[in-house]
C-alpha cells in the first residue's frame, strides 16, 4: 500500500510539473531556468502549434512540434517528439491553431514557459537565436 501511495504521489508530482507559464517576455532568466547545465537531461526550446483537444476531450491542448532549438551546452534532444498533450487545468488560456515558443527543462516535460510566436519582439528573437 505504501508503495502504491508513493507511486501515485510521484505521478501527481510529474503531472503538476508540466504546467508552463504563459509569459509576456522571454528573458535570459527564462532560458537559464530551462538550462540547468546538467548533461543528464536535454533542455529544449521548441516552436509548437497548439490545438484544442479532440472532440470529447476539451480538457487537453495538443502541442505539435515544428522546430527544436539547441540550448547552449546541451544540444537538441536526441529523440524529438512530434506531439504532446498538455492538460487545460493548468490555468492556461491558449489560442487554438496558434504557434508558441515552448521552453522545457527535461525533454518535453517539466515545461517552464510558453510565448506566442506572433508576440515575439526583435530582442527576444535575438536572444533565442543566440541559443
């Protein structure tokens, strides 16, 4: 029973960690939060398109990956996903059929931030291109 509770607690922790923040400005601090410098994990910046979940599954956003960007010192993930789901109960209001930059700490999980592509400033583009 204790083992089952421990497993459930770890699942709940993993689930809650994948709630990125919708940010107004991408800063070096945001990117540093993605890149811990640990080579054990692959840290990512990616361009994704967000869609509301399939009919009958309104509690999910579907994220489709278009591009991965290297984060200094770690490189892009070895296994690059094309798709992932994000629960809508994170409190995020994302636009359907919209491109976002996504920053995650560990290969497509523990995501830290989202920023709409069409709201990117020239300074943010420069910062992302330096990565």
